[in-house]
C-alpha cells in the first residue's frame, strides 16, 4: 500500500504521483482568505487544486487541519465551509505539537 502525506504545494507533481497511491492525507492549513498569512505561501490555490485532483481520483483520503494558536473557531468554520464547497467529505482536526 502506498500512501502520501502532503500539504498540496505542487499540483503538477501531485498529478504525477497520484496514480501510484492507495491513500492520501492532505493538509489544509487555513481558510482561503488567511492562507498566505498563516502558511507564507501565496494563496490556497495549489492545495485546493490538489484536493480537486484527489476527489476526482476517487482514492481514500483524509483532509486535515492542525489546530494551532493562529486559528480561531471562526477560521475552522470557514475551512469546514470551504472544504464542503470543494466536495471534501473526510475532514479531521488534529492537535498541534510543539511551539509555533
């Protein structure tokens, strides 16, 4: 069984490896409007592109968000809504280990 844990940073590479996988854990780090602020990447488009590919592939997956001090309850609700709108069905919150 081949699995991948990813933050979905590179949709082109993800597309190449996706057919080789049996399972994917995809991290969505923040609501779309705060993605740059929280992650330092330009925007959430790469992560959501990978999510769309993953859903289309029909593989088992888990979308995860690490609950860390920069995220509030409103942020988590926005992420839930954005993931639902994108068609994600399996979202899990995970605790933060260590300092941010």
